């Protein structure tokens, strides 16, 4: 293995040291990760003014354990909420471990963000993590093996490839929960950024972020992001956004274009394009970020970062009629989903 791996002096909840890795490219872009949760810790992109940190992060690895915002974490086995922590598959009802009221959020109390992943291979621009999730883990059926390959190109693209295999049919929905502030971590309100999402439909939700009434047109209640829009634009105007203090909504991607979403810094010096083969994207404006430890040893305010989580629609194990591929992985199949974040800088 190359020497871009570091053993931290801090100990993870399993009593062993955290391992961190850093990938670099020819343009000087640097991204780093931790084996705990296969967490994306840092993303420094080259601008004319020097490297700019565009990812929210905590001041120490142990501080990550003191937050519930899933900063940079790999979320699984099922990202977002499964309503009432239950679903039925092949005639069997499964009871999952709840962790938000009676619902399961982001894979449960000991989701993939709270587990140590093994580093399988490492080069200057690629790291491969692996995790085994046992049959019954957080209530899910089947022994599941998950691989996350993180690759940095010389074109300032970061590509995440997720693969998974199971020995029993199970829902799988893996994503990364990074929060972006392209004006720079710590620069303030991330809603000054401009966002576009290639989606005609989104999922309206109630105060607990549980879907109400199925997919709706983005033109309903001012949720349209099809043309670039400053996130602050009419922010408190829509009832949909008011119910959850901002954007916390799944959009069903049209896949009309290669780029499904684009975020642009307020100062225009950094833009990020997202490409993916996943059916949807969760747009979350950090409505509950307040109190999360930041890099300065203080805490973040609400709305200091935007999460753009490519995923299946929330609660899909209970919604066979959503117009998307099935989120159920069967033993003879391989889960193969990828997301690329392309950074364009000045
Ligand atoms: C969810 C939010 C939740 C947050 C936790 C997001 O993916 O959509 O509702 O509060 O994760 O950090």
C-alpha cells in the first residue's frame, strides 16, 4: 500500500485507531477519508487563490462521533427513512431497529456510518473500502458485502462506486452524506449558492419527513430547481419547505442530461456537477446542522452546508409503484451504483 495512509492517535468506538487516507491529483486537488464509516473528511479544490476546503467537517475524528448530521459518512444499508421501521418482502414482514421516532433513518442506530470499513487497496488516486453487514444487522435480511471505491481523476472528478452482494433479498440504498459549501467551509450561509436539479417530480413530506401523497410536480409549491436558482430564493415561501425548515426533499431525476445536478459558489469560483446512475437525489439544506462540531472547535449554524445525496426515493421498500428500478438486491445480482462529483474552479 502507498504511504498516503495515516494511523491516528485517536481511538474509534471499537477501541482501535482510526485510519485516514488522502488522495491527490496532478492539479493539487486533495480528498481524504476515514475508515470509520468510510467517511469523506475533506475536499480541497485548487482555485486561483489556493486550495479551498469545500466540505464541512469536524475538528477531530472523535468529534465526528458527537454529531448526528452524518457529515461525509457512508450511509446504509438503506439511506433516508423507512416508515415505521418495517417492510414486507416475499411475504415476510421485517422489523428494523428504529432511530428516529418509530422510523428508521439512514440504516438505524448502528448504520454503516458507525462501522469500521476495511481498506482493501490504496494507490495515490484510489482507495477501496469493504464492509460486511451480517444477516439481521439493524433488522435487515441477508449477509451483505459492500465495496466502496473512491477514485480521484486528474480532471478534478471524485467518483464513488458502490458494489454490494447479498445471500438473501434485501433493500440496499447507499449514499454519501457530504455537506458542501463551495464558497469554503466556514464562509457562512450555504444557501447563497446556486443549485439546479434535473427533476420534474419531488416527494412532498410531513414535519417528520415522511412522504405525503406520493410524487408531485416540482411546479407545485415552488420546488422547481430545473433552472439554476439561488437556494435562498423564496426560501421560506413554500409550505413544503416550511414544514421541514428548508429543503429536505427527494427529487426523482429525469436523467435527460449527463449532469443531474449542479451547485455553484456565490463567488462563482467553484462549481460542482453531479453525475449518477441512481434514480433520485435528496436535497437537504442542513436544517438541523446547528450545534454540530466544526473545524474551528466551535459549532456550525443551521444552513452552513448543503447535502446532495444521490439515492433511491425514501421508503422505497414499501413503495413498489415508484417509477424507479427496484431497491431490492437479490442473491443473483450485484448492486452497482456510482456518483461522480466534478469540480470546476477558477
Ligand atoms: C435527511 C434529513 C436528516 C439528515 C440527518 C438527511 O439525509 O434527509 O432529514 O435530518 O439527513 O443528517
